[in-house]
């Protein structure tokens, strides 16, 4: 039975996850339509991959958290542990990789540095995109191979003391090794975000030296871009903090309140960042306004028919 604080936090998790699935589903739908109507672009492919992986991440976080709260006996089963481990590794690595690629894409398109390395990277954007996908493939192979090794070792040592030793001592170390690829993508995303913020901040300072009537518009655009990047960094960090809280909620004993709090933090990033992307991207924003108008007209027609 859940307490009142646990129930309130769980309601936040459920409502946020539903909105996150809807937001990422809209991004996927809008980019699929653009790919059908027009020639497919690299940005559209990145958005689709990011939306699909985030929907899967949200579903895995919520389903795993629900089972830990209400069916702990299923969590202890081999089928659940193996299935969740494989699914989580694939979806979490893929989501982080596509988020990093999107950050790097915006960094190379928007930022303005005079260094020759920056110009070299800018000319080889597609090569960098393929390179990061290759890094994703390698990180998945490493993480999955370590997972297979862990479960093979478990089959050789099925006594209770080994399971206790594994879950209480080696679990955290294994969890870190499984996320080496995620840490790499995380560091790349953070570095590119900070570099882009520095570039936008310098550009904003230069704009103050020009004609005042153009200053307000350009300054507003760059301030908006910096807010989007800062929010991305904050949400990204909160996501990893939430995952860490979920892991620590079972040490030294199961703590439901700590688990639900971790679910809230881990779901904030894939849920909220999708709406930030919709508001920041002009095409997605126009598509969302068009959808809202259609829903509003449909509601009016329905009310007229009922009357």
C-alpha cells in the first residue's frame, strides 16, 4: 500500500510519461509526414530516431518501476532481469546517442568559431554522423557482451550467497561498465552544448554594437537558443540523477518513496525535452499549432451536432 506522498509522486510520473509519449509521438508523426512529402533529411532522421528511442525509454522506465512497486516477485525472476537489461541497454544508448547527434548537428550549424578544427568538422558533418552511429554500435556490443557474461556467471553460481554478493556488491560496478558508452555520448553532448552557448553569447555581445532596431530581434533569438540549450543540460543531468536514485533505492533496503522519486527525475528529460524541441523548432511548432486548430474545430463541430 502506498502512502500519500508516494501516491502523489506516482501520479506525477504517470501523467508526465503519458505527455512524454504523446509529445515524442507527435515529433515522430510530423517528421514521418515530412519524409513522405519531401526528400528525407538528416535532421528528420535524427528526430525520428530520438522520438522512437525516447518512447521506448519512457515505457521501460514506467513498466519496470510499476513492477518494482506492485510485483516485486516478478522483478526477482530471471526473465524480467534479462529482458529489462537488454531493452534498457539498447534504448538508453540509442536515445542518448541521437540526443548527442542532434546537439552536435545544431552546434556545427549554428556556432561560429574561427578555429580550423571547427571548419573541418563542419565540412564533414555526415562523416561525424556515421562515426557516432558506429560508436553507438560498438557501445551496444560492449554493454550487451558484459550483460551476457554477467548472466552466464549467474547460471554457474545459483546459490543464494552468490546472488546476494552480485546484487549488493557487483551490481553498481556492472551498472557503470554497462553505461560507458552512455557516459561518452553524455560528455560529448555537454561539451557541444557549452561551446554553442559560448558562441551564442559572444554573438549576442557583438550584436549590441550594431543598429539598435535590429538588436532586439536578434538578441531575442539567441537568448531563446541559449535557454533551450541550458534546459537540455539541466534535464539531461536530472535524468542520470534519477537513474542513480532508482539504483540506490534498493540499497541497503527497498525504499518505495526513493524509487518513485527516481522515476520522476528519470522521466523528466525524455518527457519535457520533447516539448522544448517542439517549441524551439519552427516546423514542429507550426505543425503543433495546426493540429491544435484542427482539434479545436473538430470540438466545435461536435458541440454543434450535439446541440
